[in-house]
């Protein structure tokens, strides 16, 4: 037995257990443990059961169906991904429950299919920032002009959560490069959020933008440079950053991330 259920139970028994144990944010949450078991089975039976849940009048049942579809058959390279995206797109055409909408957008990010685009971008102006974050998650890593344009627009969102994720998505989840994308990343080097600034710098370094080195040095000499900035310095691997890293080493003796960045810059990577 595991957290009150047996992983060898039938699909219907596991579904019943999950529905009687609402999801929480706790580690080892039995609701999510059941979902992971069903993901691992990856069978047409599980797919069909999850699909029936999508038509339920109960939001919790629809959410469970969405979350099963999200990574169903991950051990077999998600054989139902295309079908799942279409089902979730159909659901979002009428869905009103914000928890279900959010879960479906996150599912799109796991399923990683271009077909999610029309449904995801509909929510780019949604009032709730968690839904807008869901849009960013859905589009991250999709090398498509419309996806990139939507992520660029979201880099100036009012929510730090949304700006952080969209900046990360543009900086590190795609090889796409354009003047518009670089301008968006450069704008975020002045963000109030430490993580977002560092992610923007990493993205500029990846694209060999000449402005990155000076901006990294300024961040390293700041009061408390965040890990993402130190990672950007390591990726840059340019000796011009060494003096700033040496100054940071004095302030943070024994910091392994700083030492790693120094080693990379001292040897040009």
C-alpha cells in the first residue's frame, strides 16, 4: 500500500481514490501520486477514462481528466499527445472554471504541440496572473512566430511571476533570435525582480549580444547578485568579467557557483 492506495488497483479504483482525496501542495500528495501512476501506465484505457472525466459537470473531475492527459504515457514518449491537445482545446472553448483552465494550459506545456497555440493565446489578456503564467508555460519552447510574439508581449506583464517565466522561456527554451526578442530581453535586465534580470542576461549571452558583459558586471557589483546572474557570467566565460567575480568571491567566500564562474571565465569556458 502507498499513501492509502494500492498502485496495482484498476484505473477506476485509482480514479475514485484520487477524487476522494483532493489535491494539496504537500510532498507525496496521494492525489498526485495516483496521477503519476496513471501517467506511467500510458494505456488507451487510461486515455479513455480521462477523456470521459473531461465531460463531467464537476470541475474537480474535469481537472483530474486534464491532469491525466497532461503527461499520459510519458514513458512511451506520450503517444496520445496530439489527441490530448485537441481534447483540451475543445474543453477550453467552453470552460469557465479557472482551476481547470490553468491546469489545461499547464498540460499544453507538457504535451508540447503547436496545435495548442490558438487555444492558449486566447488567454493572454486574462485578468488572473496565474492564467497568464499558464499561457507562458504552454508556449515555452515552441519555435513558432506567434508563440514567440506572445511571450515577448508577456515579458512586460505586471506580474513578476509571468515576467520571470516568459523571460526564462525566451532566454533558455528556444534558439529563436530577432531584434524584437533581444529588445525584450534587454528591457528585462532592468526588471525589479532579481531572477528575471539574471534570466534576461543568460538569454543575451546565449545570443552573443555585446551588451551582456557590461550588464553582468554591473549586476555582480550590486548588493546581492542572484544565482541566475552568476550563471550568466559562467556561460559568458569572458575574462573581462573576472574582476567583478573576484570582488564577489571576497564577499562570498566558498560559494561554489562563484568559483565555477571564475573557473569558466579564467579559461574562456
